[in-house]
């Protein structure tokens, strides 16, 4: 498994748009991509402007397929417009699994 954890800051006036976008991405990823084992997001209980997005892929091919989907490609600039600063993205892999190439700049 390959896991990405992104920490993001979203201004309160953009929070609803961000949550709507991520809900659409989550739902579509889980419904149409069998290589996506988990995709979800959450808002910090302690810092109301902070979110975390957790994506888990079965392998590098599943991650590449996700990132190549036209609707994912379109969602990235939409998310960037709602996020303050850079995406803080960390990659984690199950033991014995090689990391995948970065397909999105933070």
C-alpha cells in the first residue's frame, strides 16, 4: 500500500467550497477506482483552518491511474485556489513497497 497524507490550510470563507470539492473527489475515487483503498479528509478539531487528506492506493499503478484521470487533473487547480500556501504532502509505504514518483508538486 502507498499512503499520502496532506496537511492543508483553508481560509474559513473557502471552507465550504473546499469540503464540497473534496467530497466529490472522495466519492468518485472510491466509486470508480478499484485501486483506491481509502480516500478521505477531515477538519482539525484544534485548528479550524487546517485539514488533512488521506489517500491510500493498492500500488503505484493505482496512484498513477488516479492522478491521470481527467477529473482529478481538473480538481487540482480548483483545490489550489482554495488552499493557502503549499500542500504539505508526505508519502508512506507498506514494508517492502517502493515509493511512487511524485505526480503533484506541493
